[in-house]
C-alpha cells in the first residue's frame, strides 16, 4: 500500500510539472514554437526533446532497435549528438493546455542545453555544439 501511495504521489507530481507553468527552478521547462507546430520539453538541462505535429520530411527507416513510434521528433542530451526520437509517448502539449511560446529570436537555456526560436525553425544544442534543427520543411542532426 505504501508503494502505491509513493507511486501515485510521484505520478501526480510529474503531471503537475508537465502542465504547470514553467519557472526558473522547474525540473522541466516546456515551450512551443510561435507557429504552434513544434513543442519541446527540456529536462533539467540534461536533455531536450522537440516533437512536431506536421512535417513535409520523412525520417530515415525505423531501426529494428525501436519497438515504438519513430521520427515524431528530435532530441539531444547534455553531452551527445542530436538524435531522432524513438518513443511511445509525445512531447506535444494537449490542445487545451499549450506550452508557453518561445518567440522568434528568443532563446532558453536550461543547464547545458540552449534552444533558439527562429522563423526558420527551432535549434537546440548542448555546450559541446551537438544538437538539432527542426522545422516543417526539414531537420538536421549535428
């Protein structure tokens, strides 16, 4: 019973962090592109994941090592290269609770990762210079 209470408390705290307003000290920071097509979640500066609702590009063939959804977004960790997301969940906000907008020309830094919003798309990179660029028309990993 105690294990269930701890699990439920952890799930509730996670849900509150996901839907609550982002603050400077929050473990999770969420934002969306001004177009509303890209939603991102920054995990305490350890990683960022951006998912895209509508795109004209196709990801490479899904690897056998990915048992769930493939190519719905991009991510980067604090010290590694950018990657294509393999996940059974989404970073997209619910339509009735959108994330705060990161205006064109603005950036957000959490820990070792900085994301920048531009008319062309969203760029996120770690301190080593690795990361990704994501837009409706194309993507790039570096």
